[in-house]
C-alpha cells in the first residue's frame, strides 16, 4: 500500500530536515555570540572537548552528517531498501550521538548550551524511528508477496 509506505518516509523526511536545521541553529553561546554546530568545531578543540579519539574524529567529520542524512532519505524515497536505511541510520546515530554529547556536557560556565542540540536530537530521533518503520513495512511487504511459480 502506497499510503502506508509514505507515512514512515514522511517521518524520515521531517526528521532529516529537523536534524540538518538543528545543526544550523545555535548550539552554544560564548559571551554574547551564538555558534552553530559547524562554528564550534574549532572551539571544541580549544576547550578540550575533542582532543582526540572517536569523539574528536566525529566532531571533525561533522560536516559530512547532512550528506549522510539527506542521501539516506533520498535513497529511501527511491526504494533503495538497503542503501537508504543504512545511510539514514549512520547519519541519524551520528547526529544523535554528537548532539547528546554536547547537550549533556557541562562546560563549567565557559559557554551556555543553546537549543540547536535539542532540535538535532528530536530530528535524529524522528529520522531513526521513521527508518525503523520503513524497514518494518518493507519487510512485511516482502513477506506478503506470493511465492514465484517457477
């Protein structure tokens, strides 16, 4: 059924948009200046949040997150039931992990956490839930097809 397929894909799309928009919203305020997630990459290095390791790599590769999220969403609409969900989940988990880490950080008064991480968290959560729904429906559709005659 087309309507059933469109419901989770719409959730994926709304989640992807919210995730990318959230990444552009203010994430931290330093003094009187609000900074988006892209503007804080260098600042995180200076404050010691991303000196190395997996989180340091994740922060430096952050500009790739929108590419993963958008590519996954488009591929899912095109019916790519492996590539689309894989890219969407990678981008969604990536965004959710980084945004949660920033949201839960306690920067000792140096910066104030703003609303961008929360928008990203909500968007990534919706993206992941929609992806799960699309996978469940695709699996049901595949199982409901009659077996071939030959």
